[in-house]
């Protein structure tokens, strides 16, 4: 370890670190634009200038390695004067776009202008004008006037995305960011440059002008696009998710996430096909009914069949809590051995970075909590064969569109009873006798387990009728803390959907079982007590970064 001093604080640090890394590890902030902990050092913004004793000039903290006895000052008059000059230089030709810029509220240049700038401009000439609203790729918009040439996006494209098509052309005040002729920045991780960009030069074409950052609430969650389980933030305004951004977790996804996860894993929450209430088939048509009627119908119909004639399909898209109570209902209450999980593995559709071939967030967790056939029971293949042969007459499907598979679609008309949990109208719903409208991952609390065996939390970011009623029972401060900027009568609050664990518990109770749970956390406590892989876990211990199991799961489900 090297003994150094930063701002009169004696520190012992790894001699391989740079000054900015050593300061960061010890809670000392040195302002910077171009430096990023996951990218190579460029050293071109000069914002991280510091004074080091025995050095005649100021040094950039991002590229200066620490040395034994080094004395660093990050905020003395000489450094402050230099920072003022750097900020003045960066702002000379920068447009006053803050009122219309999507980055406002989370912009480093904006923040540093308040903290480190002189507060006025001495520049009286006309600013240099550059191209605006230029598509850098299909998902990223470029505004060259706002670019401060930090080169973060250039280095990301080269070092992380491995698509080195972004570059600078021209020189001096006329330098512009662009792509090489005939190319565009269109790789699977292109939208990460939006967070990397310290200003508003690179913005999301999907999110542009939808909301100010301070008008949205941010909820920590998990991406459901594949078995990686990238840590994310759900950004909500008026009870509608407007964007997803990655949340740093070095054990899972670091600072990154794929474009598919950003754009395709939340829009269905407010889609046109969402169910607004439970449905029951009457005279050949599905009609909306209340929860009491739907649950009573499901219970009375299930009682008509022998346990060997009933089968269940769990869901790799549902939470551990949902799947645990579902298998408990099937095996202990209904007494059937016929329960399995449908897999969604797309062979070859993965890479050596984040993407996984398993396109579900919780296949491993569903297996671990018991969604597997009991000894002598039927797996997916046997269930399909049993439906065709007439030995399985009732099928209970939780959050899985089995009819989208041709083999299941052909078999389903042979059933006498089909009960489905679903959050939207799909092919399976259209053939169901009872449809129980379930909450999406953004409307409930729970846990999922990624392919490495890391149990992670999802949290409610959007309200429904049930969750809105539940919040009425708490102090208003709790509502404010949960969604300070949500309009409680906005999109989705009139949607009568419930978490699958709560629906299953209601059916189990109506069938005479003791399945009284007040929250998803209560269900998880029981999982931690009864499932060996979850032993010792709790919501508090899982926290925001997840809990890694001792043994990684090996099975991800059967693909049919």
C-alpha cells in the first residue's frame, strides 16, 4: 500500500490506482467529464486537474498514478481557478438548451456550472453552430452542439460494444462527433452511451421530450428480458413507465444493459391488450366479472376433477413467491403430481457480455421453489400427450401463453377446463374458461433468481386498483415515499389486477387450505424456511444488490 495525502487526509491506497480512483475509493469527489471507471483513460476534458506537491504544473487526476508520499490538493485556489477556466472554455460554444434538453436535471455540465463555474460568460462573439437532431443510430439521437468531446461514447463503442464506428472529425472549435461514412451505431448495447454522455449530446429517440427527470419517480427493479437479471431503475410519471435505465451492480451487469431490455420489457405494462378485470366464459364468450365470482367459479370447477386429471404450468416469468404458492396449491391442495415449467431458450441468441439464451428472468427460481413434476407426475411433454389422450382434463396455467406454441394450441381444445393467470389478452386467454387478471412485474413485489443463482428483488412501481386500495390504509407519507410524482388516478390505477401469489392464496383458502398471507414478504419467509436453497435469506438481506446462492442452479426448464 502507498501512503498518500489528499486534502490533508492521510490515506493508504493501492499503488496501482490513479489519483482519481484513490480519491473515489475514499469518498473524495474530484469533478470529471471524460473519465469513467469502466473505460480507458482519455484525459481530454481537464476537469480533474489537481495540485500535487513537487510537480510544477497541475496534473490530471485520471491519468496520474499515486506514489509513496504523494500530497494532493483538490480544492485550493490554484485548482479552483483552473477549473473555472476549464468550465468557461467548455461553455463558450455550448448552446443554452437546458430548457428543452432531456438531460436537464441529471447533466454533469449543468451541475458543474453551478458548482465550479464563474457564473457568467465573457464571450461576446457568435457561438459556433453545429448539426442538431442527427440520428447516430436507430435508437440514439445526436446533438453535436452540446457535445464537449469527452470521447466516452467513442471508447464505449470501441472497447465495450466492439463496434468502433464513432469518431471525431474536423478540429478545434469546429470538431464534430459522427459515425464513419456508410455506418450507424446500431449494436445491441448502443443506448448505454446515453448514460455515459455527461451532457445532452446523446439522447434516447424513444424517450425524447416525454418527461423531465424530476417529474418521475425512480424504482429499483430487475430487467425481465433474459436470465441475466440486469439491475434497473423504472422511471414512472402519472403511473406510466416512461423509460428503463441500468443500475450499477458489479456482480450482475456492472453499468450496462442491452437495448432490448430498455425498450421491450415495459411497454406491455400499459399495452392495449391489458386485462382490466377477471373474465369468466358465459354462453361461449368471456365477460368481465368480480374477483369473488371468478375465484368461486375456478374453485367449483376444479372440484369436479380427480387429482390425476389436473395439471399445472408454472411460469419462468413470475416471481419465486408466485411459483412457490402455485406449486403448493397444485401438489398439496389439489394433490396433483402433474406440474412443470415451459422454457423459453433461444439457442444461439446470446453473447459473452450480458445476453442469455434463456429469455425468462426466473426459470432457475421457479424450479428451485418446486415447479417440477412430483415423482410419477407428468412433465410438459407428458401433459400435452395426456391432454390429447383425455387423461388430463383440467389445466391451470399461471402467466404463460402456452397456446402460442403450436403443440399446446392443438391440444387445448381437448380440455374440459382451462384456468389462466394473465395480464393481457393472448391466444391462451381466448381459449380459457376462467381468466384471472394478474399483475405485471412492475405492479408487484417479489424476488427472481438469475441463471447464476442470485436472488434479486423486484419492487412495485405502478399502481393498480388493489395496490391503490392497499396504500389507502397507510399514512400519506408512505404513498409519497412510494411514488412521489405519480398521479394516483393516472394510467393503470383503474386496472383490477392482482399478484399471482395473492390469487393462488385466495383459491387455496377457498379450497380449505391454510394459505393466509398478507404480503409477498410473508411468502418469502416461508420459502426461506422450507426451501434449502433459500435458507437464511430475507428481503432485507437480498437488499438492492441481491443474494448469491451457494450453488448455482443447473436447470432452466424444458423448451417445447
